[in-house]
C-alpha cells in the first residue's frame, strides 16, 4: 500500500494579498518586456545586453572578468557568453586576456560600446521614467523602493544594506 503524503496546511493568501501578488506578477512580466521592446526598437539591444554595457561602463577601466560580469549582470555564464558574442560582433565589447591572471578572460567595453551606451541611455531612461518613476507619486516610488529592497534581502541577504556595511536612514 502506498504511503500517503501529509502536507502542512498552506497559509493561503487573503484577497488583499492575492491582489497585490497578482499586480506584482503582472508588473514583473510586463515591465521587462516593455523596456526590452524600447531598447530593441531604438538601439538594437535587449535589456540584458544593455545591462552588460552598463556594468562594464561603471568600472574604472571599463572591464571585468567574465565571471564577475555574469554576477554583476545577474545572468548565467552561458547567457553572458552569448550576449558578449553579440556585443563583440557589433564592436561594442571585446574579450581580452586578463593582465592579472593569464588564464582569465575579461570583457572590455570599447570606445564604440561607450558611445553606444551614451546614445542609448537617454531613451532608456525616458522609458523607465514614463513607465515607473513618473507614473508613481514620490511616496509610492519611495514605498516601491523600500518594498523591492526588502524582497531582494529576503531572496539574497547579502543585498541588505546592513550586509554591505551601510546604515539605513529611517526617515
């Protein structure tokens, strides 16, 4: 006779929680697609590729080890490799041997890639403002930021301000 599984009771969401959850799921689905569509239409990039360019641009020498870039861009090594190949084909990124460790490969933002990012950023920022920043009141935007940081800390405690040695302003 098969053993029956016993399940702990599930604390189902109440109506208010379910409404918030559905809204969040809708936003998590539709917002990235809208941002991606703008980037593809205006710059020929997808959101991940744009994020890779941003991560490289934010480093002092515009280069990162591929493994560090995968973490910074929040993508798998395989996804990053494919994105970097597409960016290389456009001349925006190049793979270079690390000057510190000969067996390590770094991705480096080229001058052409820097110019692409400078040209692309205004349209992307306009779209982010239109869809999120300007659509919310200042209080709603602050609450969204607080909620996002709280959820991120629940997913990965190292993202919490205290884990990064930062203090939180309670005001």
